[in-house]
C-alpha cells in the first residue's frame, strides 16, 4: 500500500463513529477474533462509546448531571447512535447511567453488523464439530486498525507538554483502560503511567461529565469493576 493509500485509510478510520472504532480496536487481528478480557463488558463499552460520540458531535449535553438532547431528530445518525439518542426523551433530561444501559445488550451485534455492511470487516463462519461453529472476523484494512491502535496508545505514552490527544482518541483510551481491552493496553503498558492515565481520564471527565461514572456502574453490573 502506498503512503497516500495509508493516509486515506487512516483518515477513513478516523471518520467512523467511536463504537465502530472501539469494536475494531478490540479485535485480535492475528486470530481474527475479538479479545476475551473485555468480552463480558463489551456491550457497556460500546454503549459508552456511542454516548461519547453523541456528546462530542453535539447531540447530547450535560444538564445538572443528566443527559439532555439538543436535537429532536435522529435522521442523520446511524441506527445504533439513533437508538442511544432515542433513550433520552426530547422534553426532559435522563440519567447518564440509564442512557448507557439502554443499549448495551444488542450493542456488539449491532455495531458488528454495521461494520460488515460498510465493508470494514467480513465474517467467516466455520464448522468445528457437528452443530458447533465459530466465527472469524477479517478486517479489510488491518494497517488502518494498527495505526488507530497506536494513536490511542499514544494518549498515555506521549511526552508531557506535547499536543493534546484528540478527544475521540482520548475517550477510546479511557474506555479501553476502564474496560480492560487488552488489545489496546496490557497491564505492563500502563506500568509507571499512572500520572498520564489520571490526566487522560481527568480530561475525559471534564469534557464528558457523567460518562465514566455511568460506565463504572454499568461495568459493575456486568461483573467487572472499572480500573
């Protein structure tokens, strides 16, 4: 792939909504499968990514500790984002936790199907033994996923005083840390990085108040406490 093609692929990756980017980051590319460590909480993480996307793009805002819609229509949103936005009544705010919890159950399947429809991934069904089967998830552009992974990791590895990480990548890093997405960060990647992690999560908390506290409750319900 040429340099211009790599740049184009990376740019296209950056335009994907945060839930789709988080799904791709959760893939073990060499195994063509999702990583196992965050499996129990993946729906909550994808829902949190959707809420973050809606906040960053201006569809939701914080009002006295609750989520408030800024726009009644969902016509320009993809189905998963529209579903998450629809959890907030147009005429009154709703608790962030309730919004996040509204979509976790179907989040993984919905986001996966959107990526298939977009041509970003392909699903290969394999028969193992009798009725037992497995799915392999093949990525159309592994290089773009690796580039995104490097950028998200850089959120806690860059030198102090360098330019701030784009908020979308900061959110992805924070979600990966909170949910133990091991394809992004392993424990040794974060060793000695506590000040950087605190700075990162503090920024996300300032820019998107209510998101991580709601996610913490959701993770606890799924059986895994956030970091």
